[in-house]
C-alpha cells in the first residue's frame, strides 16, 4: 500500500483531488498531491516512510500534539512539514480542507534541501507563509481541471518547495512559531465569522468586534492569517457549503442562503472556481459514496 493510500484509509475518506507532478523542469523529483475534505474529532497518523508537506486550506482549527506544551494549533493558511518516519496525532474542531504533498523517491535539488532542514527540526514543523499556502491551493486547483499543464504544475511545485525551504530557514534562525499573540486577538472575530456566515460580515463590523480600526484590522488579519478578510470569509463559506452538500439533504438554494452566497448561481460559480466541480456534482458524488459504503 502506498503511503497516501495508507493516510486516506486512516482518515476514512478518499481524496477529492489527486495527482503526481514533477518538481521543476528537470523532473528528477516528484510529488504526490492529494486534497481531502473530511470531518473527524481525532486521528492518529503513524510514522510515514515519506517526507510530507501539508497546507491547511480551509475549515476548522486543527490541533497536533499529545500535550499542551508541544501542541500546535493550525488554522487555514498555515502549513507544516515533517520528515519521513514522523508520527502525528490530530484533533479537529470541525470539517477540514487540507492539501497533502508526499515527496517521492529519489529526492533531488530543493527536496534534499528541505530534507536536510527537517533533519535538524524533529517532529512536525509548522509555519505560516502566504506564498506556500497560495501555491498549494493553486496546485490542487490546477489538478481539478479537466486538462492540466504538466510544465506549469512542475514550476508551481518547484516554487512551493523552494519557498517552504526559505520559510523553514527563517524559522530556524528566528526560533519562533506562528504569531499566536495575533491569533489570540483575532480569536473572537474568527469564531463569530464561523457562526454567522449567512450575515454580510462587513469589514467595519469585524474591526469593531476586534476593537481596532478598520485599517489596523485589515493589516493584522493579513499578517496573522496570510489572507485578506474577504478571501478568508469566502473560504469559510465554501467549506461550510461543502460540508452541507456532502452531509445533509438540504437543497442547494437553501445551502447558498445559509452560507452567505445569496443565491444558487453565486454559490455555483464560486464553488466551481474553487473546487473544479459544481455543488450539484459534489452532492451527487457524496450520495453515491454513501450508497456504496452501505454495501
């Protein structure tokens, strides 16, 4: 069983997107990319025989670590890397949207550079880099298309791995973790967003709830989350829509209203742009999956 098949089995879901891509034009190294939507409370992942890069694309907060002292809290836009033979234990506050990149042997170039960095940073190594997050999302979005450009994907993969190396080198020299202080200041606002996705969620209202000016809120949010408030809210709404489509029998029009899209057409356009499938198609795939699991 391949390492990604093992992870899929442990998570209890099949990836919504998967593919193999070269790292750079030379193509000496490659990645297996998989995107998972799943909802669970806790999962243990044993030591895997491959180096892995994770990108938290959307959904709820995730917690990795056996104790509070060693625990890492991940939110959308955060990433993490781990060397081969690293076991992890996760707790989740709700549904998760995550991209996982498995490094295939043999390694070369920046893949070896990343491996060397991780050898001196034991365990799961979290970091917050907006470019890595954006590249991870772009890769899985490209893989969702009917026709993919292998050369373009290779360039994206090379840049993502290089930027991950730069981010880890910065962590090693600064010896700091993601900005937990800033996350703490935004905690109330993030929770309110999750609970009120059907509302307008204007920038002025969000800033008021954070107790700071609109301009300060925008800067603080971008620095802490690696995304603008508008894009982050859109991700939350899309993730909630995906949950409702796959886990309930609600009509798509009702889901659109409950998630703040206003109408089904707006939801359909946004959903297909983000995930490469329409809400109706995802709902149908979920029903077929549930039916097959019953036999």
